[in-house]
């Protein structure tokens, strides 16, 4: 078996231990005589998978029973619509911090539902930073503030989160979910596509205060009503069973590693290895993000020419460092170093970067 270091932004690397467990259980899940791909979502086998995944995520984040964890389909992109449909009433305004391509998409979808207001945007600077907390001033009629915690394409990340008082704080944490402890008391609802940091494609995790979800309009389409999914424990319809199963295994793996404080320390150390090379050769490796906004999950940078960038990707891929090409909308290079990326992967990438600089400076 040949395993490479996969720096792709998503679907992304999963822990090898989890993949081996999936492999060992694929034909017979929990002694059921069936694959997880075959079991009914109404069976005791899947109910156990679903409930344990929910509880393990709660344990990792330190959440009590006043919170719910939902497993839905449609990815984070569907949440761009579900959030305003559920929480943006007439007479109120959905407030957004525009820090990335995905933030801009969220604003665009919300504007189809109701009134929106962007109170911060770094678009003019190619989304090179997130706001200082002092730059976020909420209007009086704010229904909620929506932020994107980590910006996958641009490589920026919030280090601190705003205190919004009585205004609900809603966050898209798709690419940094469960990578570090977060002050959950600041949030009303968090959503995350699993395929970047905690699972495969096809499942989105929604973490919310139950009281915030209660009381949704009965005129909402059933499948777009958070309360319906909460009341049915994510089982109103057939959920993305296989994806939830893997998310649950990843959550157990994270607990076995020591939890989110340990993962934060590992992720900081991994990112430092790569950023140190960028900082050592700023005339050659041009970091895209402002230093105080740098992401621990997605390291973005460019080289002096697009020809050198193409050469970098080709040579890295040839030695098993895969997925380093930047997003098509911005170009450049990107190393996504989520929870499952071993420290050695970053060490090998840094060594390659040093050698590439020396040969091409």
C-alpha cells in the first residue's frame, strides 16, 4: 500500500486509523452481519452510530443537553439558504462579515431571502485578513451576525470571536471545526461541511442551541426547517449514513488523541513548520494572508511566477506531496493541513520548499 501526504482542501485527508477501522468493519458493522452501507437508518445499529457521534462531538466541545448536533445533507452551501430562511424575519437584517469567496456566497444567498448588510469586507485586499473585533459594529435591527471562521481558499482564520450580546452569532466553521477549543457560549449556531476536517463529502454538521432553533415558522419547507431535524434527531429522512458513521469515528479518534486542546497544539506546531519557511524567504514565498489572520488549516502562498508555481506542484506531486495547487479562483499554492495531516507531512513539505527555493532562487 502506498500512502501519500494529501494536502487537498477537501475532500481531504482522514486519519489512517479511522480508514483502517472503516475497512475492517465494511462488511460487518457492529456484528450486524451487514455493511454500514446497507443498514437501515431506523435500525438500532444506526441509531447507536448517530447518537454516539452526536454525544462525542458534544463531549469534545464541552456542550450540555441544551445543545443539539444535527447531521444533514446539502453541504455548508445549503446552510447559506437555511440560515436566513429560519432566522431572518421581515423587519430585521442579516448581518455578514465578508472575508472570503464562501462568505460572499452566503451573502448572495441570504439576499434572496431578506435584507442583508455587510459590515466588514476585505474583498478589496483579496481577502487577506479577517476583521479586528473593533471593526464589527452591528446595526440595531440585526437578526444575526454570520462569520466564516476559517477561510479555506484565502488561508485566513479568526483567532478570537466577537461578543454579539443579544444578537445571535452564526458561524461557518467548515474548515476548522474540531481543530481547536472554541468559546461555544458566544455562538447560537455553527455549521460545518465535514469533508475538510472531520469526515467525507456528503454530510454537514449543525451544532446549535436548542432554544435558538425552537419556534421556527411552520410555513417553512419541511426539509429546510432546523426544528424538524432537531425534533427527529436528524432522522426525519434518510441521513447521509456512511458520512455520519465516519464523522463519528473521527470524533472518537479526536477524543483518543486527547481532545481539542491537544489538537490545537499539534495544529499550531504543524503550521509553524510551513510558515517558518515562507517567512525565511519572503522574496520567494509570498504569503497571501496577513500574519495576524493566518490560518492553521490552510497555508496559502505564491511564487515569483506562475511557471514556478506549476513546477512546484509537479515536483511535489512526484514525491508524494499532493494537492498543493491553489484554488482556481485565486491561483497560487495552498497546503491544507487539517487534523489528520501528520506532523511529518509538514516537515517533508517544509524540506521540499527549502530545496525548491535553493534550486530556483
